[in-house]
C-alpha cells in the first residue's frame, strides 16, 4: 500500500493540442505512477503548463517516470520542467505561524495592545493571577514537549529532527480544537533536566502535551510533572492511544456481541502505548489481559528481559501466569492489540484465537498484519493507517481532551476524564450504523472534539479536578 508522503509534483510543459494530456497520463500510468491532482499553471497558444501530482514507490520509481516523460519530450508532446517534492514544499519555512488577533493601524491601537494600555492588564494580573486566563493566551495554549527520543517510525532522532512532527501536532490542535499549541524542544534526554525545563516555562501555558519521549523515561516525566504542576499534563503517545483504542474496542465488542468484563485480551508491546492501553482497559472492566514483549508473555516470576516497569505490569496482568511466545499466548484470546512491530502477527495465530476475533494491528507504518491477510479470519480489524477502514488515530482524542480541560482550568487529566473521552468517541457512531468496517469515527467526523470536550468537562467537575 502506498503512503501519502511518497509523492511529488511534476511541472510539465504540454503541447496545447487535444489528446496531449492523455498521452502524458498514459505514459506515467504505464510505469505504474499513481496520478493525484492535475492543475493548470499557465496557458499559451502553443503550450499548457500543468502541475501533475504523482504518488511514487521510491527514487528508482521516480527515475522510471522521468525516463518515460523524456520519451514524450523527444516526440514533442511534453517537456518536464521541474520536479517538486510535495512533502518538502509544504514544510518550507515551517508549517505554523503566529498571527495577531487585532490589526495595529493607529497610535490608539498601539497604545491599547502595548504601552501604556497594557500596564492596566499587567496590574490586574498582579492583584489576581487568575486574571491571566481571561486576558492572555495562556488559557488556550499548550506546550508540545519532546526530546525526540521516540518519534513514530523514526526512533531516537533527537529534538531538532522531531520539530516537523511537533509542528504537525500544533496544526492538529488548532484545526480540531482551536488551541494554540507550540513546540518545545528539550535538548536533553535526562528526566531531571526535562522536568526542570518544563516546570520553568510552565507559566506560559494552560497545559502540557508530552510527545515522542521514550519509555520508560516518559512514565517518570509525566508522573512528576503531573504532581508538581497545577495544569494538565498528558502524554499523548500513552493516553491518547489508549483512549481511542478503548473507544474502538467498545464498538467492536458491540459488533461481536461480547462484554468487556468477559473478554480475553492480548496486548503485544510493553512500551508507552501498550502500558497505557492495559491500564485503561482494566479501569474499563477488562479483567483478563496478557501482555507480550519480544521474549513472550510477561508474568509474575519471569526473570529474563525484565525491568522495574515490566515487573509492575506483571503485577496487574496475566493472573493465570500464561507463559510462552506470542503464538502460544494468543490461543483462545478474544482480542489482539498490537503496538509493536510490523509483521509480528501471523494468520495461523489468529486462527487459534476465540471465535469472532478482534484485531487491532496498530504498528505504523507497517501493521503487525495487513487487513487483506485476515479476510474471512478476523471478525473486526483496525489499524493505525488512513488507507484502511477503522483507523485508530489519536486525533480523535487529544484535541477534545485538552479543549475540555483548558475551558474549565482543570488541574489534571485523570482516569475518569479519559474514560469519558473514550465513551464520547465511541458514541459518535449510532448502534444501527455500527459494522465490522465502521467501529470508529473518522478524524474528520464533525463535532468529535466538541463532544469529547463536553464529556471531559463533566468528568472533571464530578471528580473535583476543576475549580468550578
């Protein structure tokens, strides 16, 4: 399956004569170039300059396309003027910007937004610090904090190389919740230094979103910041994933007519996401969860390939102390949730699961198993990819969670708020519309962030983490 990021734009000068564009598209298609949009740049009597978006497999594939177009040039049909890397183009000079809410046209405008008028607001905040929420950007701002140590699909690339991902996250906050989110790169992978840095800048923000920080360091950082700050701290790689997985599972279980309290779950992957998923599923009522890592099932008493984090997981999961690698541990399980590596799951393993198995293969960009491999075997299938049905995407969660938390100045994002968010997401699909291929709403489903925010607000007030 192609990825959207494997694309380029070919600027072509095509002879202005009927049938010439068809020859161009045929030449590209002949070498298996997948054409996207086509737009006109300019038109003259003799030529039409067009931008043709093409999805490609790799550089060698692009070379084949260029060679095919050169043959058209030799025939006087079309000339390749330039190749634009579409992904590079959208990243030029960054993807986000600051924008003034008010225009400064006169000296009066200037005196209102800056000196001397601004002093009135400063004095008000000195007298009552809570006024900062009413008269500054703080109440609608989130810091996206990363050390770049666990970037999805890329690993430990460091904070600078992680910046494009953080900018993209900022865009999603703004698009789906109207929140001003700013990347905050920490040039250290020491937990103490990261905690200290975030605490020092925390007054700037209404909330902290931790992003792409490696396990197990991410657990300590989130726990310490949550205890030491009076604003919401949320590690999206953990809890955003867990919330959306639970939402999808709620609906998947309705489709297969099973109850969460009676199912047997296997989670493959013991990092940030797997750990949070296990914890939230337990809170939601799942009582039988087995977790696997590369060495197999985690259980109390296992000595090999264990650390403090895995020992804690062993205390809350696998009550029957099931042993063995994934293929053995998966026998008779109702649900497989993969947050591990591509190709980890095989069809033969799924055949040994309980009837009507539910498979969430969430490794990206290559899932633990491709949906087409499980046709007629798995009852419900979900991945983390947008080119398949049932995409488990954190965008369904974090905008609404922060929108709700910031709107009532919640001091924490607690378990009740996460469960409420999952119920809200699941509830976006009416039961009569649920099916094997429709257990989770699209990220573009209208109103998701608003409904999630409303549920989060109610849960925050009920559990006393909001001042109202």
